[in-house]
């Protein structure tokens, strides 16, 4: 299911970014992720609805209301689960690419050998 894995990868990226910088706003998140602010807002809302993050309101030095996105204990556990699944997928992709590279290398070697024999 590519859609589900892409969805999970986006959630993992957001959770990782917010864990390292809880004060990151949605515009900065969107820019870092390379997605629209709307998609970022949708993702944040989904993570809030699942209870994986919470919003902490506070007043900053300019006396404006500011937000921090904090991972909940469930969010920390979900991030670990998502990271494990992501790693498993990437290792499988790596193994498949490695086999494909080996086959192509063999194919190129065989084609070069055949060419040598034909020209001699």
C-alpha cells in the first residue's frame, strides 16, 4: 500500500521534526517537508486527533500567543513504531536495489564479453 506508507512516512517526519523543535510553526514544517501548508495542517490535525501530539499555548516575549507542539507518550511510542516500519521498508528496498544492481552488473559484464568475442 504505497499511500499508507507515504502517509506513515509523512507522520514520522512531522513527529521527528516536532520532537526536535516543538516551536516550529506550520509554515516552517510545510517548507521543510516540501508540502503545502494545507497538507501540513491536515497532518497536524490528524496527529492531534490521534492523541500523538498536543498543543501548548504560551505567550512569547513579544506578548503574542505562541504554540508548541509536544509529543504525547502515545506520540513517542507511535514515532518509534513508525520508525521501525520505515526502517524495515527501506532495508527491503535496499536489498531489492542491491540484487538489481548485481544483475545489471552481471548483464553488462556478459554483454561486454560477448562484444569482445564478436570483434576478435
